[in-house]
C-alpha cells in the first residue's frame, strides 16, 4: 500500500462470545491480521480462561480448520491445518464472523467476530487484551447444562452440592472474576515473543523501500 508506514502492522479488534450461556461470557482482543488461526486459538484460550486440555477447530464458511488427524480426512469431513491460514486471508475472502469450537465433549461454541481492522500503534506490541465479562466455565463441567448446575451449587452455600462442587473445582469460583491481571500478563508474553521477529521483518521491509 503506497504511503503505508512499514513500522505499523494491521490489527483487528476480535470479539469472542461463548454461546448458550446468559449473561454472555465475552472477551475482546486486538490481534495482528498476520496471525494464523493457531495463534488465534492460543489467544482465545488464554483470554477466555480455558486450559487447552482438549481439541479445537474453527468453522469458517464451508471449511474446518484445526489439527488434522488421519481419520479427519474423509471426503465428508476435510480438516485443514489451522496454522495454514491467516486472519488477513479470511477477511480478504469476506469472513468477518466464524465459529470456534473447543472440547468436542462439552462442545463449547464461540462466535468470533472481527469488529474492526486498522493500523496498529507503533509503540504497542500485539496481541493486546481489551476487556471482557464473566469467568468461563470450568473444564469438563459437562457443557452448558452441567455449568448451570455447577454455578447454582457453587454460589449457594446452602445448596446440598455446594461442598462437593467446591471440592471438585479445587478453589472458590467467582463467576464475575475473569482473572484479568493473569490474562494480560500471558498475552503480553505472547506479544513480547513476537517482537523480535516482527522488528527484523519491519527493518527488512524498510531497507527494501529505501
């Protein structure tokens, strides 16, 4: 793009909303458009508070992206490598909303919405956590129905299953605490790991344009 600042990178404001639970559990993150879907998976995991214990996939249009296994590659269900496609490519193809599924047992479905694409700031390392609301469910809680039962028990000291659920979870559960300080720390670590290679790439582009 003529006149573009080679030190800036294109980013997108990504909103992630977990389906099937009210009030909505959501996060927003500014992510480089150069990110692969594998990198976006890592950001979603940390932002939401998942632990990465289970498989995942993205459903974009009529294609599925994930970590293919030989059994996935039958004609009726071709799985493409999530690391093989970038956000910029999806936007170029007209996809600004798609599905992210985590844990095929509990089947946590997330709407991923590209709200805004723009030049990033030179003095900010991306990705950047923007905000969110409500803690994600515990791993292996049993999907949305299991989560409702867990939440009812764990937030009511008089509930007959209160102590059992607390013991199972292993610590207090506050549905409104998204552990933002921890999330920001991990995502800042993602950004710092990108910084070196990105600066080398930008210097190379600048040298070629001199």
